[in-house]
C-alpha cells in the first residue's frame, strides 16, 4: 500500500460505497477523484484535506434516498428531473444553496461568484434558455478559486474543455459559444423553479453521477 504524507488522506471506494478514513480511522469530510486502479471492486482515491470547508464528504444520492424515505414522501427531499449534463472534474458534491434568477444575462452570476463560496452551491435559474451561455471557463475557474463547490445552470455554459479541466462540479442543460448580455438584470436569493422542483435559497443540494437532490436541511446517511 502506498505511503501517504500527513496532508494526504486515504479513501476506499468499495463498489459505490465510499469510506473515508485517515490514519487514525476517523471519518474525513472530503473526497475527490484520482486515477482508478484496475480492480473492479476496490479503488484507492487520494485528496488533500481542505480547511476551508469547500469540499464536503461525497455522499451517494442513492444512499440519501434509501435512508430518507419519509423525507421523500413529505417533500422535504426532492430529486430534480434528469435534464442536466455533467461538466467539470468534480463529479460528486454537496453544499448549502445560493440562488440567482436571470435571463440571458450573467452579471449577477459573476457578482456572486466573486464572493467567498465557503463550499456553497450556486443554483442559476436561467429560464431554461439555450440561446447563450451564462457560465464560461473564466467564471468556473473563479468559482473554484473562491471555494464554491458547484454551479447548477438552468441554461447553457461555454468553454467546455476549460470547465472539464477545472476541479469543480458543473451541471447545465448544454453548451453554446455565444456570450450573454451584461445588463445586471435579475434577482438574488429568491425561490427558483428548476427541473420540476421549487428550490429555496439556503436549502441543501446533493449531487453525483446518479442525479441531483434538494433537501430542506443538511442530511446525514
């Protein structure tokens, strides 16, 4: 087994179950992808632990659903319709939600991403428009540098190759090379209706390759 430095932690991924341990067998709070081993049932993944809170433990959305059936019934836990494409290097993430509502205009999006993310998730309701991009490579890199966990775009992105090289999670309807308007029209921290679900500022989002969940509160599995 590889010897790790003090700043690097070991993650065992057995099938789809993630077990994050440090050298003292204590549960960690962060995980990212690393090159997988040839073993089909056991992979080792490494990441440096962050003190900023930007990277939380990756929780399988299927496990969240299985462990919180009552919340699914009463609507406190909802799954978004599967309309989003996956971009960025971070495939699994979670965090408290910040909402912004715009239409073919990304000035307010930039304003929010210029603030400290602290592991939050920016949910952008672009009205479902695919006529221009609301997020590009520069904004995605800015979001990473400012410690945002993820960006959800009910609209399009551009600079796909740049975003796919960035260590951040991004979900969007698709891509379009056209840039958006710059009129600063829109609203921050308002309820938004996306993918069949009403989402409020301050709720929690959980996402992985299976899909995206919205919860009224932070959950444990």
